[in-house]
C-alpha cells in the first residue's frame, strides 16, 4: 500500500468539475432545441388542441377516476390549476422534453465514458429536435409526461452497472406513475422485473420494486373502486379490443349469442372503416345495447357494454386468428410510413390533426365529463381565450420546419432493427461463452472436491508439515541475513548475492535473501505437497473459482447483460402493444424513439467485460 506523507494526509481533495468544453456539441444541439421550443410558444398561444385534450381538462376540473383512461395526467393538470394557464402546462412539457434528451445524453456518456461524444448526441437528437416531439409537448396530451417518466425510470436503473434497492424503488415509482398516465405503461412493469431477474439484482431489489409499484397502483385502484364499484385502473378494455377486431370480424363465422350479436357491424367486411370509428362515431354499435343509453363518451365504456364487447372480441380472435394477425401486421407496417401527419399547409387545420395549425377557428362544445361543458371547463381552467392563436412569423418558421424536421418512418424501422440486431449480437456470444465457462468452473470444483482430504487427521498432518517448512525458512533467513551493502560471494557463485525474492523492511529495499520466498512463490513451490483447497496453514481456502460456482455464474451474468436490453424490450412493447389491443396511431410509438436510441447507443458503446472474473482477467 502506498504511504501517505504526513503533510498531505489532511489535505482536502477537491472534486474535478467537468469542463463545459467537453459537451460543446451537445450544448449546441440543446441550444437549437430550446430555440425551436421558444418559437413554438411564441407562434401558437396558448397551446395546440386535440380531441382528447378536452377530456383531460374536464377531469382536472372535477377530479375523478376516469373510465376511458387513467387520470394521472389530469391529476397533473389539477396540480397546475392554481396557475390558470395552459401556456404554463405547455412550458412544463417543453422542459420535460429537454430533460428527456439530457437524460439520454448523460446516461450514454456515463455508461460509455470512452465512446465519442457524437454517439451520445445522436442518441439525444431525435427527442430534442423532432418537430412531432415538440408538437406533442405543446398540446394538452399525456404523451410527453409519459415519455419523460419512462426514460427517467430507465436512466435511474441503468445509471451504474450495479442495481441498488433505492434506485429500483425510484424506478418502480416512476413506472407506476407512467402506468397511471397511460395504461400501456402496465406492460413495462413485468419487463422491469424480468430485467432485475436477468441481471441477478437480488430478491431484495425485486421485492423493493414490487412494493414501490404496488403502493400507487393499489391506491388508485381503491379510489377507482370507490367511484365505480370495482377496483381497477380504468374501464373499457373489452371495448378497445372489440374495436380492434371489428374491421375483420365476420359474425357469420363467429356465430355469437344474441346479446352479443347486437355489436356486430352492419357494413361488409371489405368496406369497413378503421377501428377508432367503431367507438366514437354516431353509428357505433355500442350505442345499440338495450338498456344502456349513451350520453357522454364515458357511457360507451359502461361495465355491461364492456363485458359484451370483450366477449365478442375474444370470439373473433379465436375464430379468425390469421385475420387478427394480418390487421396487426398492417398497422405495424404503417409505422414505416414516411410521414406521421398531413402535409403542412395542404388543408386548413384548426385542431385535432398531427400538424401545427395554419388557421384560427372555434373549438367544439358539448359535454365530455358530466357536470360541465367543454368551453366552460376551458374557461374555468385557463381564464382566458382558449382557442389557438397563430402568431406570425414564428408560426410560419415552425410550419416550415415541420416539413423536414422529423424522424421518417423508414429511419425509425432502421433504428429498431439496428437496436435489435446489436443487442442480439451482444447477447448470443456471451450466452455461449458463459455456458462453457460455467461448465469449466463446475468441473474444476468437482475435481478439487475429489482430491480434498477425507479426514481431520490428514488435514492436521498437512498443517504440521506446512508449519515446519515455514519455521525452517525463518531459521535460514536469520542465519544468512547480513548488511544490505555486503555481498555474499562464494555461496552461490561469483557475482551472485542471494537466492529468493526482495524482502523490503528486513534487509532493505531491493535486497534479496536466501531461501525465503514470497507467499505467492511458496504457494507455487509447495503446490505438490499442499492439498488443493487448503492454504499454507492447512485451512480451507475460499477460491472463487472452486467455491460456489453458481455465485460466480451469477456475477458473470450480471456483468455481461447489456444495458440496452431494458430500453429495447420496453420500446418494442410500446410499438406492438397498442396495435395489438387498440389501433394504429403514430403518437403511440412516440415514446419508443428515445428508448430505441438508448438501446442502440448503449449496446454499441458500452464496454463489454473481457472474461469472467477468475478466468484469467477481470472485466473492467
């Protein structure tokens, strides 16, 4: 151990502050991202509206567990209600978008410190610069807070290779909040648990995550049950799946019961509209269920209607599985479309389109949440004109940027395929190598156990033999020790002073002794006489290669699990999940973009361990 001088022993070492120059490329991209958001806030005041926005505001005005979707985002709006400003909500969501990009950059730089800065900047660029990301930040929708919560949870888990219960608890709370913001977040919870199992984080971390998730979800489910009679996070799961199957469902093949047959579409199979129209249109079969009148949108998800729709949907999937897979595959293919919305300026847009408005106009009115109308809710929350005001020239600059400043569908497909391929290449060789190394460790342990002494007497005899050798060695050292400056000619030949290894502290620095070896050399010299599995005192050793091979395999598995596996699995769940149970919508795979960027960059840049500790070299 290196000695510390008394003068420097009490000197306080100041931590090194990273130079901003190391991040100048990211700071330049971040500055552009801030400028784009400033132009959006200036050009479109107070916010851009969408159909679902009115439901969120209505629940924020009259807090309740909404049947159509979880009320987590509405509770955020309720917390911000004292500001009475939709612009403040939009600014907060813009800050969430910037924080999401910064978290991606920081995580990649931390987990891949030796990689070029460009990798981390490229990973963060789609979130910071994509115009559709900026568009949803400026709307009253739950997509941006949901993305922020998910990416933050992934960053918390992957911040260091090791997983601690505290970080796992924080990640569990964040993902629970995401599930209460959008119900698709529920599919991410088992993926977190699976990653903790694969990474061998331990039972304590797994139980901590379970408790952190169960507390908020259980509390919300109890609140929902107090309002609607049955504990849940939201209603309408059967209705959503029913709408998914209606474009292909053939009731002549399904032959449903009479009470379910009322939900069969009247249009021929080949001329039916997309799935959402079966829920929200005035001609929806959901409005024909006897004894269940529909007045508001929430009435479409009444428990009886939801149960009948779910039963019919499951019959359709069982009777026509290939048609179901075909519809899901077609919607997945639509994610590869070049554009995610109409061409900017092609048609007049006031609201409810995935494009920045190019004209002003009135917003709809009506009852969405019982107890108030749309316009009354907007005026009560914002205390000002709610309609979007288009202010030039800032609005024109953003419309021009929307023509090219986005991630096209084909590049999104390349990103997804590249992340999947990179993780597969990283995982498959490690799996094979790890299997071979585990067998080597196990066989080596079995051989060691076969030659270990079978009795206490033989072990004691071996210990006495080792102690006698050490006593003899010390006696030889005491007889032949001399001044470090006096050579010993005539013993080992001319010019040879001694035999052995340096003995600092006894004969002086750099001076060797006769017959005295280091503990490492002693171990190698008496390896033939000392039984493997025993040290020089005759006691059992704790060789990590032969003791508990399963623990060694667990440590190797934890160190060789690529960090990109977790964001990759979550990204594909967010891509496939919505089209499997509802319908295609380009905003549904918006949160998958930063996760895929994280998965690809972490997998390509993260250092991979060279081998298992104890098998020649330790990993970094």
